[in-house]
């Protein structure tokens, strides 16, 4: 496996998505896509939050130049994460980080 393949997001099963949706339900959005759209700062902030938490919500502002479908396609690709859910104007993104302590890491069902 090459380094590039290691960075690709994993494909989640239906059971895993359901599990992550349950974990993400109570989360507050940590990143916001504003009127400037998908900027380098938004991508950088998304990557940083995913490294720290593995599962985050991203809010798309009403003033954003991106529509929700565009954001749902572009941000997971740019942040090397997996889109778990798009509900309203909120994305739920997941990216596994094996460097997080085991007690803080999300363990997906098989």
C-alpha cells in the first residue's frame, strides 16, 4: 500500500454510519463554511478538528457561495474524510486517527 492509499477515507458500512450518526447527534458544529465558500482556512480547520476528534459537524452558512450538495462532495475530498450524513445544511464528517489515545478513539462496529 502506498502512502497515498493510507490517506484515503474508509468506506463505511450502513451499521457503522448509523453508529456514527448516533455519536454525532449531540455534537455542535465546530467548523463553518461562510460566504467565501470552501477556503484553505476552512479545509485546514476541518483537518485539525478531525485529527483531534475523528467525528465533527460542519455548518454551511445561508450566505455560503456553496450549496449543500457541493459542500458534501468537496469538503470530504479536500479533508480526506468520509461524509457520514448531510442533514439540512450540516455535514457530519468522520476520519479515523489511530494516533489518538485508545480511550478517546471511536471504535466502529464491524
